[in-house]
C-alpha cells in the first residue's frame, strides 16, 4: 500500500499522544534547526518524548518520513494568479520562499515523488489557473519553471552553506580570490570571461533569480505567440 493510503494505528492510552502529523512536524523542526543530518527516527522520538518503537506504527522507514516532510512543505507552496504567466511566476517565487524558510528542502525538492495530498493540491491549483494554454503545453511549462527554480535554490543554498563553512561573505570572497583572477585574466587566455567579470552588472541573488525567471517566461511567451493560429 502506498504511503499516502496507509491508515494510522488506532489511538491507544499513552502518556504522550502521537500521530503522523506530530511526527512530521517534529522532524521538520529538527531539520530546520540542524539540517537533514539531524533527522532520524530516534531523534524524532526523543523530540516527542516517546520511545523510538512507537514511531514504527506510523512510519516504516526514514524514507517514508522524508516523503512526508516534503509533502508537508508543499502545503506552504500556495501560488496565486490567473493565467499561465502570473501563475508560473508565483509558483517560482513562492517555492523559493519556502526553500529559504526550510533550507534542507533544497536537498529534496525535485528528487522525491510529488504524489502526496499537499503536492497534488498544489498541482491542481497550478493547472486550474493555466486555462489559457493547451493541455499538451501545460506540463512542459511547469516542468521548465520547476527545473529553473530547483537549480536556482540549490545554487543559492550551496553558496550560503559555503559562506557559513568558510566564514567568508561575498565581499570577503572577492577580496580573497580577486587578485588570483586578475593574474589569470592578465595572461590573455580568457578574454571573453574577463570582459564579463569586469564589465557586466553584478546582481544580487534576488535580482539574478527574477531576471532569469523573466527571461524564461519571455521565451515561453514568444513560443506561445508563434503557435497561435
């Protein structure tokens, strides 16, 4: 039986009430505080002040727990908009916001089945708003936006983690590596790259994300316009 259709055990008298939602919320608290490495059935049980064996009546494996955690976060992804472009912009921005609140989500998003009730509800919300494109086009548009968002948030998350690990913020990183890059560029072996690094406008993470999203949506719009009879 798939995870989403498994019934919970019947309630029984116990000092600490327990259900699947409480287990998932405890796991999310641990992950928010210390990352996915802090999540185990033993640690979740300790967070709930119950014995580890009690959890196995509700969740068979850690993989089940991770699937439930991901679906719980899909409940926070509530994009709004009427029409394909407003909806896809909202989907991208709201998904990114959720990853910023729950950094560990970047490690799991896109890599696990999106078949839980909250993921399906999010999908229904998105599809119902995209009434202005044909059925064959809906999924490629959504998939392309999801791929863009996943790549963007994973890069941003990796950069934040590197900053924490090295203790170098962006300005300090540039000061540390800048002289090396200047020496390399002075060899003349990388003229195009040197010109971009030297002359292009350097955007922050928000600006980079929004510009990339605009370019993607503009491409969709041009493609859809060409397909119109």
